[in-house]
C-alpha cells in the first residue's frame, strides 16, 4: 500500500484525520497549542467534570506518592497490588455484580473479553453501531459475527432463530451508543438472550456514572443487573480517570484472569490511575444526583436548539446533529472553532457513510450560558 496515495484519497473524501494538540490547564481555559484563544470543549467524555475534581486529584496524588509511578509488571507477575483489588471490589459493588476485573482501557477490555468467551465454533450477535473495540474483539475471537440492525429487536430475534446454531452464542450491545446517544432496549435483550440461551455482554462505557438511581448505568436503570452476564465499562469517560473493567459473577472473573490475553499480557494500571478511579467512585457514590444534574443541562441545550428549530434526537449527554456529507461537517466544526467551541465532526469510518455529524457532548464543565451561545452559533451556520 502506498501511504501517501491512501492519505490523499482519504483527504479527497473529507475523511482525513489529523491530531490537534491542545492545552488543558486545570485552572484556565482549553486552547489549541500555539493559540491562546479559549475554547469551550463540547467533545470530551469527561461528562461529570471529574477529571478536574479536587477529591479525584487528591487520591491520585496520594497513591502516586505512596506507591510510585508504575505498577511494575502484569497482574499475574508482581504487578498485582492490593489497590487493584480494592478498586475491583468497589466497582463490582457499584455495578451490583459479584466481582470485577480491571483492564488497561476499554479497547483492551473488549478485545480481551470477547475472544476469551467465544471461539471458532461460536456465534456473536452484535449491534451494527457497536464500538470498534467490540467489532475488533469479535473478529479476533474467530467466531461467526452476525450484525443486527441498530436496536432492532425484531431483526435480532429473526437472526437468532436462523443463525443461533448449537455452539455458544453471545449478544453484545452498548447500553448507551457512543455516537448516537440512544440507549439499548435491555429488557428485550434479556428476554431474547434467555429464550435463545445466549450470553449477554453490555458495554456501559458512556452510561456509567450517569444513569440509574446510584449512577451505576443503564443496566441499573433498567433493573437487569442480575440478568446481564457481563458488564463492561471504562474509567476514562464520566469517571474522569483511565482504565476499564468487566463486572460479572466470580466464576467469569476467574475465567477471564486465565483467558483474557489483553489482561494477562499487559502491565497493570498504575497507582495514580487507580487512586483517581477510586476517588471518582467516591464522588459519584456520595453525590447520586450528579447524573441528573447533567441530564438537566442536556434538556436545557435541547430546548435551546429547539428554539432555533434544530432537532437532535438524543435525550442523553451525547447529542449528534446529523449533517450527512463529511466535508460539510468538518467545515461546520471549523467555523464553530472560530467562534470558540471545540466540537468534533464525526465521520466515516467511525459512523456509517453519509451520516457525518457534529457530536455535541454535554458535560458539567459547561454552564447554561455556554449551551445557549453554542445553540445560537449552530443556528447561524445551518
Ligand atoms: C462504547 C465504547 N466502548 C469502549 C471504548 C473504549 O474505551 P477506552 O477509551 O477506555 O479504550 C469506547 C471509547 O471510545 C467506547 O465508546
């Protein structure tokens, strides 16, 4: 492959990706490196603004100072620190599961867990909008991959009836879809998984910390924690830290310790990161209203957009404004940048062809004034 030709083609399609270094001081505004003009960030997944929370920083600092910068080895070597177990206990309790296992990040969790569960003789039923890490984990497993139309339970039921086979079967979904902001119908998925004797793996990357009575996620909100086999989630989004976990019955966790290659063959998460995650969990558990506070801002933004006849389907913190052509989405994101807003144009292959969008991510970093002025700017552009 000629990389330059490949890049030129991507550029021609409006889908070339470029890195844009940012400066994000704790005290002060976000800005592009080399340009001090402040930007309001509508692109991050730091939904609850916990990455900057004093308690989160304090526990990270304490663990760094008490335990050092790195964990030194993989968990199954000498990297298995008591503080990893402490966080696993806490996250399992939060998620209403028996046990949990930490992974380096969410990508590693999905690419480790799915191949551990499924093999060549098995079949995976996967929502068409599932994250790349789920797709990659499924491909890595060697299992047959059957994709159903997004959130279409009739389509899934039909595929299960025809393609379930006699091996192991896994249904895998996101509880809150990362680029569309809609939720999976978990009660229906549980009914289907029981009817067809499948495992159900739910990725709560974007839901953890926000939905449900204690903020545990959409699994909690739907009341299906006991019926979902494995729940995966990350610490790098609403929890403001880094890393990921899978929570499930103890037997599954013991199994993953022995089989999930991205767990076995990778250095354990460092102490400061564990401290930040524990601090964030303490903040969320101590303030169960944080998610509702965020969702109230979402409602406010939705109303502000509606006042300009702009409609965004989502009622969650992930609010995509559909544009269609990649070039137009990139141009609008650039214009919003000029107006002081950092917004990402999400384009293929991250989303299907002709569905490029501006993905507004509402977080507790923004105030109502920011939301009103973004709505006004967007209205001026469309
Ligand atoms: C649904 C979903 N799963 C998994 C991941 C991967 O998580 P991480 O960023 O921790 O690797 C992401 C992150 O983008 C995601 O959106």
